[in-house]
C-alpha cells in the first residue's frame, strides 16, 4: 500500500469537501492511502472537520500563483479544481499539469447549448430532444463577465479548452444543480425553510412536473476517486441516478422532515408570479451519465444522497442566533422566494375560482 497526494482547490466548499471525504474514506480500505491537502482562503468548521478526518488545511487563494507553485511544483497524484471558472484560471494551472497524475476540473452543464444556442442560464431556456450527452454542442468559449448569464458558460468552456488542449490527463466534470453539505447555494432550502416556517401548502407551477437533473456532491466525490485511478483526457457528465421532478423533490424533502404539504399543482392558467422553484424549467434538462458509468461509477439516488444536506440545513437554521439569518441568506438568488404574501394572495384567488 502506498500513499498518494491529492490537492483540492476550494477544498472546504460543498464539492471540494465531498471530494476530500471520498478520498479520506477510501484510505485504509485495501487501497492506497491519500494525503489530502484542501486549499481555501479561510478556515472554519469545515476545514476543522476535514483536518480531524486526516486532511491538511492549506490557507491560500486559488488564484495566487505562489500558492499554486508551492502546492504543485513538488508534484501530485491528483489535482481537483472546484473553483476555477475562466481561461486565466486554467492558464494558471497549465505549467503544473505535467507534474500531476490526474487532474479534474469541475465545470458545469451550463456549457451545453441547444440548436437555437440557448443554455441553462438563458432567459429562454434550452430545449433538448432527450438526455444530453458529452457530445452535445456547447456555447462559444468567451472571456466576458463570468458572473453574467451569458458569460458563465462561455468562461467555463474557455477553461475546459485550455486544460484539455494541453495534452495532460485532464478530466472535465459537468454536474447539474449540485447539492450537499456545505454547498454555497443550497436549493433544497426552498423546501426546508417552508417546513420550518410551518407552511401547510406549497404551490408548484406546471403541476410540479419540471425536471432539471440534480447532482449530489457525494456523487462527484465518488467519481473523482475513480478518475484518480484511471487518468485520461475526457469530459464526463455527473448527475444522480435518475432526474427527479419538482414534485418528487418536494415530497422527498418533506418526508424526511416529517412534513406533508398540501400540494397546489398549478396549470398554465394560474397566476404567473407564483409556483416557481429552484428546479422549475419549461423543458426537461437531463444529463446522460453513460460515459461515467462505463468507468464503474454508480451514481447515487437523490432521495438518499440529499439526507445529510437536509440535516445540515436544519441544524444550521436552529443554530442561528435571534435576529440573525442563515449564511446563504444574502444570495440574491433567494430574493422574493420566501415572500409568502403573493402565494397567499394566489391561494385566495384560486379558492374563489379567480386564478
């Protein structure tokens, strides 16, 4: 048995910490032991927990060239970049790729475009004829604002191309709607908070039939562990075993929390300003994971993989001091999602047959 070294950039985030735990859990189980260096700008409870599990926390900015040089010039068996977005981010890694046994770059399903050029972040959502494979065309690589609707996917494509064109064994992972403990934008909070707020009813547009594939961070971790043993140049979709509908997601979360909603399933005649969820989409967006499965990867099921995150969300909410809020509350993503006034007004209209 040998000891191998992994460097995880963004190692205390939701994806990075899941990768770290997957490697640490694999150590001592008849395979190689992993020395895991997790890199992040600041420490905190996640860094402390990973250190207690055997990882080494390295404070530093992923975009600081000196930090990368100190970490990667000695070489590594595995490099995982969970925070890189742009062409410049990829170029920073390029000088070290030949010193790494297997590099993993976490990209996004936002790179995919339909025949009309529409992508996941477009105002007009894409329409695909079926599950999206890695051969699906992408948006054009670009160097615009990566925080903008059109800039994010284009920036990711540019970064992918730089890394894959280098020739070293780089695996690009394309997840969708990632969830897990410590994730920066926990979409499941949409349901959890409603449970904690005692909401008896939940309004769901399009009868809750929307499908936007989910990806467990733990699934990303288990796939990275496989990729570490089989380095290659490739692109892999990574998503859950099946793509749950909005209604299935709401029911799954409610059931785990012991809460059953009165489901108000809206049709096209319902008020347009209610019923939208973080997973709502007018056309299914499902990722084909056959390529990853061919490596022996077994994607997790949403209903079981989401449980640790749900427990973490509840624990975090209960730990908030009076007058405070959860750490992710300032994310503009949540604007108006918990403004219950419009929902109650819509319910009143519907009860009168006016909706």
